[in-house]
C-alpha cells in the first residue's frame, strides 16, 4: 500500500505531541494542515490512528504500533538527507536544543550569538525546561544537563564553565533584622525562599567546608517553580523577604551591586558544569556537528 511520507510524518508529529496545535508549533506548520494529513492517512489505511477529544489527542492501539515503527525510520531518513549537508560550504538547517533555564540564562548567551554569526544558514531553536526529557521523544537534536541528570547511552561534551557554585544571599536590610548566620544549620531559623521542580521535588540545600557536608531542609514564606519563577525568589530576596540559594552566576549582578549580601560563602558548594549531550546511535546532523565543533573550539580559547 502506497502512502504519502508527508502524511506519515504529520501523524508522528501529532502523536508525539498529543495535540494538533502543539504538533503544528513543533513542526512549523498549521494545525489544520496536520489534521487533513492525518485524515488522509486514516482513510488510506482504513483504520483510526488517533482518538480525538476537545482536550486531547491519543493514539489508538493501531496508532501506537505505527508510531513505534515509524519513529526510528523517519529519524534515519532525516539523518540520511542531512548527509548532503556535508557537501555545502557551511552547514544549514534546523538545530533544536532542550536545556534547563539556568543554561539558557547563564551558559548560552556567550555561545549562541557568535555561533549564529559563524553559521548564518542554521536556524536554532532552544526549548528551556527543567524536567527530565527524552531528547528524541521531544524531537530535539541534543540537550544540556548536569552530569547527575544525563540520560544513559548519550555522548556528552562539556559546555560552559567547568566549575560552578551554589550561593546563599539575602538583602542587607533582612540580615540587619534577622542576623547573619555563621553555620548552615542556623538557616533553619531563617525565612528561606525555596524552589520546587516541575516533578514536585524540592531538593535540600547543601553546603560543604573542609570535607564536611551539611544538608538542611529549610522553610520559609515562598516556594517558586525552579526555572520559570526563579527570578521571583531573587526579587523577593532583594526586597528583604528572606534568604535565597541559587547559582552564584545568577546572583552575581546583585551581589556586585550590593542589593544582596553573600551568606556563608566559605560553605558554598562547588559542582561540575553542564554538558551538551546527544544520542550516539545515529548519524550526527550537520547543524549539531557544527555546534559541537564550535563549543569544543571555544573551550580551547583562553
């Protein structure tokens, strides 16, 4: 049975996104065009592939089976077509990255502008979120995460600073009122501004000095979602609401301006910087290969 490859690709996009609208946004098309393509495919095959409601789109059992077989095949077809990129003077095409908000804010601004200037025919899309993702399922070419959150069976390349620190700080006015802690456990008596991941997890605050590690579960008047609402916690700390614990680079402008005062700096914990990671089981698309080579070359520049 002969079917249109474009219709098959439309089905995969919608089935993965569980939405015609989200599928259109991911593919750069329109929801109505995707709907028409899926309708044609279903008529051609004589079987319903998607169950549609006003709130969701869910593959049928037949749709799930088709999706399982089509996904790897379409990925290989994209990789095969991308081989032609090697014959161009400069790579061209789309590059989609999935990164945490911290990387979008602290790492990529120094890399992306010169990269795009060097490769004007590459279109880069950055999706910033802090949940665990399967980069292939998310239709991304690569991701950025820290080593403890890297997916298995991935190729990892260092990107950005190799050592970072978590910093704790509060406004001078808050510290004048509540006192300046000299040990991490004293934070248990302070108003702390915490973050919750999209998964619902709230990680403890960790401190380290001379080999001693201290973990505490502070409490306070404000909890924000990590990533999207982190700046709210920073603003609240500047306003004197409480103590914030965050990447040192994120807080640095406010520490330098005096809006925030560092707390317990000898205890600030160091951790390794982020990695760009991508699947090693397939051909690397030319735009991604150009990006990998670019960050490797940038790391060699003092």
